DNA sequence: CCCTGGCTATGACAGTCGTCATAGACTCCG
DNA sequence: CGGAGTCTATGACGACTGTCATAGCCAGGG
C-alpha cells in the first residue's frame, strides 16, 4: 500500500512536471491527480518537493535509457525510433498536454535540477553513441550525432506540444534517420 | 519616458520568461529587474500579465525572423549561423541563466501562449524554407529540413542551459551544417 | 485484549501571486 | 497661474504556495 502510494506519486509527478514544469507543479494538485492523500506527502518524501521531482525525473530518464538500449542490436534507426516512440506515446496519451519532464526541468532556473537534467541527457547520449559506434560510425563523430539527436527530439516534442500535432516530431525523425543512415558508411 | 518604461518592461519580460517561464515570472520581480515602477504595470499593459508576455514573445520572434532574413542571400549556412548566434549571445550574456522565451512558452500549459509560440516557430520555419529553396533544395524537403533546424536549435539551447556550456549548440550546428550542405546538391 | 507503528487527515504558518482601486506627483498646454 | 492628462506610489483583496505539527485511524504482534 505504501509502495503503491509512493509510485503513484512519482508517476503523477513525472506527468505534471512534463505539463506545467517543476516550479508550477503544486503538491496539492499532484496529490489530487494521483489519487493519494495530501497530508502524507512528507511521510513518503521527507525531502519535500525537491526529492519528489528528482525521483520523478530520474525515473523517466532511466526508463527511456532502458528503451534505447533494449534495441541496441537493431541499429541506430531502431534506437531513434525508440526515442521518438516514447514521446509520441506521451503526447498522444495526454492529448498534447504533457511533454518531456526532463526538458521542462532543464529550462527552469534551479541549478540542482539543471544538473540532474544534464545527467539524464548525457545518459541518453552515451547509449545512442554506443549504438552508433557499434554500427560503424566514426568514434569522433558519434557523440556529436547523439547530441544532435537528443536536442532535436527534445525540441521537436516541445514544438509538437505547442502545435498540438505530431508533425514536428515526424518531420525531424525523417531527416534524422536519413542523416544517421548516411553516417554509417 | 512612457515608451522607455514600456520597452524596458518588454525586454525584461523576454529575459525573465526565458529564465523562469511565463507562469513563474512575477510582475513584481519584472518591475524590479527592469527598474520600472511596480504599480504602473497595468497602466502600460491593461491586459495584464498575458498581454505583457505576448508582446515579449512576439518581439523576440520578430527580431529573430529579421535576423534570419537579413542574410537571405548568403545561403542556408548563414541563416543557420544567424539563428545559432542569437542564442549563443543570449546564453553567454546571461551566464546560461536565460534561454529562448518562445520555447519556454511552448512547454507551458497555456493554450493561447502555445498557439503564439507556434506562430513564431512557423515564421522562422518559413524564412528558413525560403532560404533553402533559394539555394536549390527540393521544395518537398525544404520545410522538413527547416522544421528539424528549428527543433534542434531550440532543443540544443535548452541543453546548453542545463549543462552551462555551449557544446550542445556547437555540436548540433556542426551536424546541421553538414546536413544542409549535402541537401543542396 | 492492548498497544505499537506505519499511514492518513486536518489545519495552521508565513509568504507570494495577479489584480486593481485610489491617491499622489509630475508635465505640458492654454 | 491653472487645470488636464499622463504617469507613479501604496496598499489591499482573495487565492494559492511549500512546509510541517498534531491528532486520528487501523492493521499486526505480544
């Protein structure tokens, strides 16, 4: 029961941070949305809001990293598709109401959360770099390509949310796939 | 004097929105930062915070559009560089404290501001598309490339802010330039 | 049976927020 | 000099925030 409340709060926090940003997410609203008691927030998260947001961002980060690495043997195109798929799902499930919580945290003013976002982005880049190198991409170039992929996907997700359409993500993926293909030679 | 107060408030709002986001920007803080009287906010902006944020985003959008179109005859590489230059300047001048206010507004929950952000992004994409077509890029592909460029630059700026380094932007620009070059043939 | 300990519920706290009404201070024209 | 109109200053309003102390509930073990 305790674990359930805790994980529901983390999942809800991830969605709410992706919706309003960490600063604008209210603990009362989170409790309401997650269907958990308001008053016991500090029982499960003694570190308060900061701890809650940190765990939510870390959890999303780890989940996406796993998704990238799951298809490591299927090549760069599959890794790109995994990344895009994750956010396509989120955008569609929430009716373009929520985006990437890591990006949300990266664009806010809290240095601790900024450093956390960087950790997550770097983990994604490392996984992508490994896939690229495996596929024969130049070792100098692979990290740069991985950086572009992460930046472009994150930017595209934000554009999708504003435009309430998947087109920015789909267009970006088409061009990125072409670029990755041409880098394999 | 009036015009001066007004434009200082708009410039300050652009910076603050790029720093904390529109929802977390306080009118009191804006007045303090812009060195203008707190109480007269609603004299200059009867529409309140919403009008202020809208004018700030529109002003930044128009400025960047002009910068892209200024070098229209210098080709895609110059347009890309103009876009990157704008945000490099902002990031450096603010010590990675402020990013792109249009992206900030795009990732928040206000549908009106989201639509506004989309307008700005579309204006940028149209300018870039024109430059690409001028340079001989396929007319089907040019809008897609422009979309990727905008998404990637915006994403990269966010990563720069979190990482407190220009590397994400520089890396992305290198790869984007290569891609644009290879699309000219 | 009681009672201990994990969980929940309620409400207070100090602070900030956007908004606006009102009153004072200026500048400039007649 | 006087008055009109533009701008500034002050402070109030209700609502919301994160945080936490306190008290109550309710299952499990002795």
